[in-house]
C-alpha cells in the first residue's frame, strides 16, 4: 500500500505535506500528507469527526492550517489563495444555495463571484444545467433534493474550475438521483477535471480510483477502494444486526411513565393493534396531487420503511400523519387519534426526528433532555431518573454539560433519537435520520431503533440507504404520489425478481412519470 506523502510530482493536482489543524483541544488534522493526480477521482473517507471537512476547507483556502503546507494546481493554499479560488469548485456538505433566489439567480450570483457569466461558462455546465434549466425561475428552496444537487454542481462549475471538491454531495438524495449524479461526474472526468469527494455511501466510494481513509485526523491508509474497504471492514462494513425482543408482540408501554396527562393515553395506544391506519389519503396543491390516494396500516412495535425518490410524496404524507398538515381528502388515525380533528393529541403521543436535528445547539445535552421532557409534561423526578439512565446507556454521562453544537454528528443523531422517544410515544417518525453518517455509526443507530421497537414503540422511517431498508419489518415504496409496492424486503425482492432492495427501489423509481418538481 502506498504511504502518505508518497509520489509527489509535477503531475499532481494536489500536494499535501504534514498538514495539522486544531480547534482548541480538539485535533482535527494531525500531520496529514497525501497527493492527488491530475484528472483523478479521489475519495476522502472516514467516520464522523475524522477531519474531512477541515481538509476540504484548507484546500479551498477557506481555512488556515496550523502547520504544514498544501498546493492546489501548483498554487499554495495560503500564499496564493486568490489563484487557488479561481481554479477550484466547491460543493459543501450543506448546499451553498440561496433558498430565496431562483435557479437562474443563484447561478448568476456564483458566476459573478468569479467575474464570469452564465453564457461564458455555459458549455462547461450544459450537461448538468440543461436538466433543470426549464425550472430557472423557481426558487431554490422549492426544489427537490436531486434538483438542488444539480444546481449546486452547476454553480460550482460555472467558472470552469480544474479541480472540484465535493463534501458529501449526495447526502439526503435518493439512490436513483445519486447514480445520476455520479454519471455526471464521469463526464467531468472525461474533461480531465480532478475530483476529490467524500461520501458515506460505499457504492460511491467504489466509484473513486483511489481513496484516503482519515480517522481522528490521521491518514490510516491510501489505496484502491476495495483494498481500503477490505482492510478496514470493521468500520466500513460492520456485521449485520439481528432483531431481538418483541417477538411475541406483547410488550406493553403501560407503566413506562407516570405523566398525569399522558399515562392513560399511553396505556390506550399500547393496546392498539394498528398504531397507524390510513385510507384513501390525498393531499393536493391545486391540480398537483403530492399524495394521491394512499392506504396502509402499521402495527404496534413494527419497523415500517416509507421509501420513495425525492418528490415522490413521502414528506407530505409524513406531515399529515404527524399533524403538521391537513389532508385534502381521505382518513387517517395515528395512535388512535384522527389526523383531521385530533392532531394536537397526536403531537403529544408521537416522537419525531428529522435529518435536520431538532436539538438546540446552544443548550447542553442535559438541558435539551429536560426541555423536551418538560414539553411532554413529564414530572421532574422522572425526568432526573430517566436522564441519568439514558446518559449512562448512551455513554454520554461525562458529556452531559457539553453544548450540543460541540458534539460529532453521530452523537447528535443518537441523542436526538433518544430524546424523541424519551416520553415513550406510541410511534416515532424518523425522516432520513442517518443522512451523511458513516456505516459503523448507522449500525449503532439501528440498534437503538431495534431496542425501541422491542419496547413496543412503532418506528416509521424514511431512508435513502437501501441496506437500512433491509432492516425494516415491512416497506412501502412511493412513486408519483402513490404507493407502488408494499411488503417485507424478501417479498419485494421476490416479487420484482431483484437481488436486493437497491435494485427494487431503482426499478420502481425509474417508472415515475411526473417531472422532478
């Protein structure tokens, strides 16, 4: 295996020598050396908090290293930062788009930053931008995830960079859109553009020619994707998990809390056979039916996967089930309450966690727990007891006074989930909860999900990771606002004669007829 710092030459697009960077006591990067060849597709991979984003920012001249040096396209990232910025395109983990500007206004803004115009750079972005150009007057905030992805890539390419930095560019994007995105990157490689990308998706890691594995700020290996994934399989391909508990379906949520207002309700929903019942549900916006006549039930203690491509209608349906939006027609009950008339009762008896964590970043871990427990009406004594128990179980006790903003992404994720079920709800809704999280941390998160289901909490989850779909008891797949398929993972693979859920999803999602809107 080639070691860090080997192979520096004039043929390198990027040379990194002994870069270190600290934030107070936290060492984000420690003596990192590596090189990337011109025209290479290079992966920068590793768990949350490994230092990947810090390295991207240093290479884009947005962050100064504490020590060491780096050149990009032959220019020093500190002494010649203006030259570096003219030659790089950068897609940060969270799209750098202005949500209240239109597609065309965003593109014009980024072109202006580099003293160019859309017309001058059009040939370089045509392959990507032409796919969304018909929506040029739509605000970026109203775009689907796949369309935002294409616009952000167009903005990064409009000034004809020679090197493209992509920091988890496909997080939150469905599998079909992810495949299309990497096909677009293939056309850029043909133009000899150097691409450096980080990603938590193993199929995307394998698209790279070489990868560097960063862990706790240090390079642990640089090699082909297969060699790195094999050598560090414990991190990138941890063993599967087995469902345990709740086999008899008789565990009860009664007596898990003594909240005055909620205890009778919890006893009620713990005895329900179906925690979610939906019949002919429709949500229309004018002539557009975001959700178009769906019907299904979800049993108590079931892990139910709610899948679909960006724009298929998943989020709209979830908003109705959680009481955040009202249906146009149809009926639905969640934990025994009508989604039309009893949505306030629904909100008290469910948990919810989105990809954009609902925790307060400027509060400590313990303060967040107390705040949300208080909102659900739990007593002070019970909050104290359950807080200590939860912190010990998560191994967070020594960090209870840390600000949430200081926690690694994986920690925030586990804390947000634990807070969402702290009051033992009848059902917890998880909206892409593991987006951008490394495989080992995702596995730990699913152990928490299995534990919650074993206690009788129903888990209703959306995800773009198809290996996670395999962990669900049953799955529905939405296409064009309708439920196109429903069943266990094995049933769906057999029905559609596909080897895995990724192929099932891709087969169905590509049957969509309505435009990406």
